[in-house]
């Protein structure tokens, strides 16, 4: 199986299955002499872990990370960093019924068709459990970016038909003030209520995560295939359950005329800025110095506690109520995953950009 790695200079490779012994990630290309502690990474991983509230999956994992290589006396050595995250709360019995059936809107069918074999326990390699590895690696990237003054803040923009009314520069404190990770306190209450209702009904909801990256230097990205927004889109759409990506004005921008959509230059005291940010911080595939603004759409969780038609391995249809522990809405826990993926892309591009000019 290919496609388990991301990045060029700051490159990560993840491994492990949902109900296997352990999850893990290898980070290659991390600069040396950066101070790094397990507790620093743990803080980021804790924001993604299951069982953190009543509106998330009941799977209980400590997600305690362990650095097993690449760090000596508290500093990175330049060697590959390997981080392990053991799986503890395994309940194989919850998934025994999946051995002979394929769930609708899941990877069960396509995985079996492609490889001729699949780990049916929680989805195996195709499970969103894999994203714990990304968050661990993304934590390292975020810590390095923060030391350079670059901040990444993602938040729940919408769930179902409920969305943030007044968009502003939200802080991480505002985001973490609600279990929904929606910084608009009034909307957060409504979103929490809707997720609880869906959970009671055995149903699920989708939504949108918005992300802002502050203090990004000018010049990241290339003008053809390695455009910054293209790499961000690939990273975001590699996250489980994603169905859409837009940057800047996105699809709404198609409703404007050029005269209203263009971001006009502004020069003050020899400093160049823009009156607006419809481009989302990227022009011609290259960062322009504005904040990078994008959104990621997540579909409703595929596994729901309602009877549905499933496909059997005998190519027949059957009615079944699926069991297991699943988020009624993935959006709140997707927030730290989006931040992690953004950090991996931005750090990789910064390291690449250092080789473009003498």
C-alpha cells in the first residue's frame, strides 16, 4: 500500500490500524536543535482524543504519546522522529458483524475490491483513528511555527444548518470554550443541542471547519503544480469524511464581479497590504502575506444507529442496525486535525522556500 506519507522536506509517514496494537508516525526532515518534549505534543493530541465529551464517541483512549527516536536530551537531533500512540480500548466484538458486510458510505467495499483483504475491526487502516498520528506530527510542526510567530486557529464554522454569523479573528481560548469548538457562544449552544438530538435518534450530522493561518510570510508555494492552496487542499481532503475545500471567497466568490472581488493593494510607510482578502492569502499559488483563510466540509458520520440496507459479501442486500462507537458529528474533533494538517503543509513549504533564492 502506498500513499502513507505527506510532505517533501518535512515528511511524515503514519502507520497502524484502528484496533491494532499501536498507532504511530515517523517524521523525517525535522530541523535539529529544536526543544521538544512529549508533554508539548500531548497537549495537542488531547484535543483530538475520543471520549472527551458527551457529543463524541464513547471510545476511551488516553492517547498517551511516546517519542522513541530523534530526540536527545530534550532537543531534536535531525534524525527521524518516531512517535507511538498505543491502542487500549479495543472492542473487537463490536465489529464482528462487519466481517461479511459492507457499510454504506464507508471504505469497506472499495478497500476490499482494491486489496482483496480488509481489517474489518473499526475500519482498520481506513479508520479516522489514523488521524491521531497526524495530530502528533502536526503538533511538532505547530510548535516550530509558533516559535517563528506563525499561528494556526481552526474552529467549527457550521454544523447542519447552524453556522457562525459574525466571522472574526477568533482565539484558541474562544474555540476551546465550548465542547463543539464553535467560538460563537450563542451558535455553540444550538449546535450542541442539535448534535445531542442526532445522537439520541441514532443519526449524524455534517459541518464545516474554518481555519486561519496568521503571520504567514510572502512567497510560500510554487506557481504550477505545487501551489500552496493545492497542497493545502490535498492535505485537507486526505482527512476522513471530507467532501469539500475552499480558500478565500471560495464558491461565494463566483457570485461577485471582478470589480468587487479583486483585492486592491494598499501602501503605507513602504508597507504593502491589501484592502480585502478574497484570495484567502494566496495569489498564483504563492502566499501574499495576508492571513490564509480556508474552509473544509465534512459529511455526516457514515455509521449510524438506525437500520439501513447493507451489502453482503455474497452480493445480496440485508437490513442491519450497525453497532460500535462513533461520533454523531465529527466536526468538533476534526478541528485539531485540520490545524495539524495545515501546520504540516506550511512548515514543509517554509523549508522548501529557503532553497529558492541565494
